[in-house]
């Protein structure tokens, strides 16, 4: 990259080259001459639907049924059992990994 030299400002390097005199270089380029003849008029107007446009409803759904009550003590017991199973599998996996690491380390050392 070259640096500007002489009596110019640092921004002169990034300006577009002028096509005419110095006053034309300071002006922004003119808009293209192919501007649309009419501006955007927006979306077409909409008409509201007529009254009673929905189809008639003949069937009414039944009201929702009541759910059976929940046994919180039974839910807590089931959650504790599943937690014990999860911890058991984790302990077995940890023991297997420790044994494998010990076997690999003993192969390296001996």
C-alpha cells in the first residue's frame, strides 16, 4: 500500500478520482437518471369479510375430563429408585474405567 505524500490530507487517498474540477470531487455522485416514474403506491386496499362468513358449528366438544389425583409419596419413591439405579450404573462404569487405567499404566511402567 502506498501512503499519500505532499500537501494532501489522509482522506484524499480514499476519495474517488474526480472527472472534472476540484469542486466536483467534493460532491457525491449524482443519482442515476432511470428513477421510477411513480413511487410505490403500497399494497392494494383490502375489503373486510362479510358478516357471518364463518361456517356454522354443529358439534360442541365435550368438556375436558378431570385427571386422576397424583400420589406424591409413590412418585417420590419411584424417583428415588431410579436415582439409585442411575448411581449404580455410574459407579460400575467408574470402577471399570479405573481398572482399565490401572492396566494401561501397568503396561507402560513394566
